C-alpha cells in the first residue's frame, strides 16, 4: 500500500514536469532560424548576432560535437527544429548528406560565387572556410628544403623526429583519407606505416602541444593545422609567442597535388521549417564581410575568392591545395580510421 | 529503464565486420588500459580519500575545519581541465616527469575524484560511536589497529561506494585520457562512432563495458551479502577529537595538504594566473547569465534526482525482492556509461515518441506541437537522472543500510507507519547521506559536459560547455574564467554541507 503512494508521487512529479516542458517550446517567435553548429559558439555567435541586427531574424543556436548533432537531427526526424547544420569538416557534412538529412541548395544564387570544389557535388552542402594541414619545423634542426612532400615523412632520416596528435582526431583521419583518395588504400597504408615508425613519441596532446614539442626540441617536425600556429604567433602569452617564433611553417606537396585541406561548411536540413530564413542566413554567411570575419576569427582561409585573407596568412604566400578530393573525404573516413588502427597510430 | 533496454537491444543487432577489425587491432589495448585505469583510480582514490578522511575525523589540529572542507574542492575541477593545466605547467618546467601516459592519467583523475571516497568515508567515520572507539581502546588497540580492524571495516560500504564511483567515472572519462594519449574503451567507443560512423558497434561496445562493470559491482555486493552494516547501539555521544603533539600535528597537516595541493591549489592558482593575465574572455553580463543558468540547472536537477533516489532506495528497503528493485539495480549503473552514449540512448526513444505524437496531431488536427520531450529541458534532466542516479541513490542507500531494520520494527511496534518512520526517524538520521548525495550530484552536473552539450535546448549555455569549447579549441587560457566559476559555484554548497556534517563532533 505504502509503496504505491510513493509511486503516485513519482507520477505526479512527471506530470508537472511534462506540463512545464510542453509550454516551453510553444513560446517561440515567428521570424527565426534554428542552427545546430559543430563550430564553437565563440567562432560563430558574433556573426549570427550581426545577422539578427541586419534582418530581424532571430537565430537560435545549439553547439555540440558534429556527430552528436547529426544523430540528434536523425532521431528528431520530421519534427526536428533544426534548419541549418554547420560542421567543421567536410566528412561530417557528407555523412549528414548520406543519411538523407540535408536538402539541395542548388537554387541558392550565392553558390555561383564559390569555387566548385568547395560545394558538394549534389549541392547538399557548401564550404564556409578552409583549414590546411601543414608541417611545423624546428628552425634550429631542420631546413625548409629538407622536406617537400608528405611522402618524404616516410624516409629514414625522419626516424624518431615526428610529432603528431592522436588518430582519434578528425584532422588526422581526413589527412589519411586524402592519401587513400590520392594513392589508393594499399599504398597509403605502406606510407603511413613508415611515417608512424618515425614518430618521436606516442601521440598525445592537441595540435598546439605538438608545436610546443618542436619548440622544446622533443621532435623536429610536427603535423598541425595552420591556424594553431597563427593563433600562437598572435597570442597574448609570451611563452606561446616564444615557442611559435622558434619554429617555422611550411605547406607540403606544393609542386604536385597540393597541401591537404579540409573545410568547415553548412547545409540546410531536409525538414527545415524556416527555409526562407535558412537560405538568407547562408547567403549572409557567404557575403564578403561575413567571410572575412568568419575566416579571420580563427585564422582560416575564406572560401569566397573576393574576400580578403588575413594579413598573416597572406604573408605566407599563395598555397596550392589538394581540393579535388574534398568531396571524397567523408566516404573514406572509416577506411582511414581502420588503416590507422592497423598500423598502430594510437 | 527505456535507455537501458535500448542499449541492451543493441546486442541483438548483427555484429558487423568492424568488430573483427576492433578485436584484431585494438581491443586488447582498450581493455587493458580501461582495466588498469579503473583499478589504478580505485586504488589511488582509496588511499587519498580514506587517509584524509580518517585524519580529519579523529585528530585535532590547527585549521582542521578549513582543511576538511577544502579537501572536497578538487571535486569541482573537471578532470580534463586539470590534465591540460598540469601539462601546461610541466611544459614550462623541463625537469618534471611526463604525465602523458597511463600513470599520468590515473593520477590526474584520482586527484579530482578522491573526494568521493573522502566525503563518504568521513561521513561513516564520524557516525561511528564513542563507545565503539573507547571499547577498542580498553581492549588495548592502538590508533592504527582501531583504524584497520574497527573503523575501516565498519565504514566498508561507504569506502567501497566512493571507490566504485571514482572507478566508474574514470571508465566513462573521455577528455582526460584522450588528451593524455591513453586509448581506452571509451575513446574506442567514440572512435567507432565518430570515426567509423558505426553507431551500432559503438553501442554494442558500451553494452559490453556496462556488463563488465555490472559483474564487478555484483561480485563486490555478493561478497558482503550476509553482512549488514548497522551499529546496534546508536548513541548521541560522539567521539571527541584527539589531541596530538605538535610534531604529529605537522605531519597530519602535511599529509592532508598533499592531495589538496595537487588536486586543487596548484591547478587553481594556474587558472587564476591565466584568467588575470592572459585570458581574452570578459567577465560580462553574458558570462553571469551563463553562471546563473548553470547553477539553476544543476540545483533543480540535483533536487529532482535526490527525490527519485529516495524513492528508489526505499523500494529496495521495503521490498528487496520485487522486480522493480532488480530494475533499479541496473539503472543505478548508469554512471559507468560514457555521456554521449547515454545521450543517444535517451534521445532516440524520446524523439521517436515525439514524432508519433506529432504525426497523430497532424493527421487529426493538422497541428504540430514540436518536440515535447526531446528538444526541451525534460530530456536533459532525464538524462542526468540516468547518469547520476547511481551517485545519489547509492549514497543514500549506504546511509540507509546503517540504520538497522530493528529500528524500523521498533517504530512499527509503536504504531508508526512507513511515512512516519521516514519523516521522524530515517530523515533525521539520513541527513548526512542526503546532503552528501545532493552535493556530489550538484557539482557533477555543473561540470558535466557531453549530455549538457548534446541535449540542451537552443540558446542555453552552461559553464562546462563554455569551458570545454574553449579548452578543446586549444584556448585553455580563455577557458580559465569558466573553470574558475565552476569551482567557485561549487564552494557554496560545499561549505553549507560540510557545516552540517562538521557540527557533529565537539572539540575537547
């Protein structure tokens, strides 16, 4: 008897909760657009606020890991409130597309301004910025000419001299996916196996930690995304600037396919309920001013060719990029992960 | 229950080729590292927690009160933050040993999790009666003998509980081990999900992890099945703090300061340094809105979880053989499941349910209510329940177990019904356990990350999300403000609650 009384209380609690939370979603304004973003709030929110100031369209934002957001859109199905998905790598956008979560952007005028390699081949997503995987080298122990192509990292002379983060990281996964796309899985595996044998230590830490390791002479070269080096060079922290100044940055494969590049990008969800606003927001994100802000906020390269690149990045010169395979990175990502497991890249 | 059925049902999906790949290449590493991590963290937290709890509950020394609540503070430090902080410190002093390995990960996680053991063991030590202690002394036992042969065995359920919680949280940890380069079961689960885009195998791995945890917990519970840990004589006469020589005072203080210094003072000072000198983040109104959100959410959720835990534990006490009780046993293992897995396990059933409602409403009334459960705070708090029910219900259970059933029977003989017993007898006696459970859950939710980030409604930001976004973007310096606020917000309940626990013993 007494037990049931407890259970009744428990039920009552549920009813109250349900009532409260039913009212909550009902209080939403008419002119708005809902964004699920894998890009960090700090690197996108200011731009969304500007969009609101210009158009009066309210932007609602949730940020989390892209994979989790994709899963959320999938399970929310037709009722999903999400209009726009932003991710920080092409593979994830491709995954959302393959799961049939995105709709075509083909009649969006702005996509004509963007180079074709930065748009999905079925027009389901469009890139917003470029991020390049580069080599950081010790100015003391390495000369810029010692290394030209990613393939050189497999040579014996780099034995115990390379630092890189764990293969759990998407940047490394898409780097390996790009090698599979370019050379086929067998050749890529042979190459990566030898590169892994040249690692100076077990992969740990983030990209910045690898740059610091080169500055400390723990290793002579590191594989990192270009913007971390830029951020360190511009850091308020003297120690970070000092470390960054001890090392140099270089782009690989400049005389052939180009350096490995990944993108952050955006798509409109299949069941978007604020379609017009979503289209307006994407058009806004791809205008010259937004592109310049979006790219510079994180020292990335804009995709819009008329947008100015940040001065520091500009000073590194023109870069040839491995752009043609961007569309394949998503498909090859699982292969890349397994390949890295097989060759022991932790 | 639904999320657990969902997890378990994953076993019935066909096992695909990715399993072969995992078994061939990485499973051994995952298994070994996870086991070593859980055992290592269990051992370290046991030592740090029990020793400090014993010293602060037996001896009198200067700053005892201050130290005894400061010892809880590491709990408010997210483990990945202290790992990043220490790597930062070690990088600037070349001579320190590298922590980017398994022992390093064990140490980092133990430094922030030993308070589980500390708070529970201390609660248990303080509950032990004066008579027991004095009788042991009369029988000629030394301080250490009393500790090992009387106090510790009496406190065993509490200590084991603390150690289990710490080990479970270590198993579910992602941020710390990933940063320190230790591949574990949990990093493997995410690698399979995110990297190989294989949610089925990822959930199957999570189920396997859960099964292993279940076996361990079951063995431990079975080993003390026949023993009930209740003192027959509960007296109000609590032990007085023992006065010790100055030299011993110094030793005691030093020992207590060790985990405190490494788990809290050093990383906290480093965070303050970053925050004041290098951070680009402003302490503006937006930031304080986030602080308010965090505290409000953590407070409400912890309160709801506490109420549910009381119900769950009572069902167990009143009818230990019921099926509900068996289910509850499983539910309270949620702590060992990595957050993102809990997130999908609650998201999929609720979102499906929401879609049914909407389809029904649209077909009947051409009207849609949107996501009632899955897009709101409901699902977030529900997910917190799944994850943290373990903590509070086990804390309350260990308190409840120390009240002997004879007490209940005596009360019943005197005509009290279940509710009166709860109100008049159990509640006052359980105050410590209830407060402890609330405190741990409150702080845990404040620093909880994956569930909050994945399941939160639009435009709702919390401190842990902010700290993690900045830290994972390699801006640990900018993350310092948010990390400091998590700690500061944690201090308030810590002081309040330790006051309540502290009020128990009189100084001579």
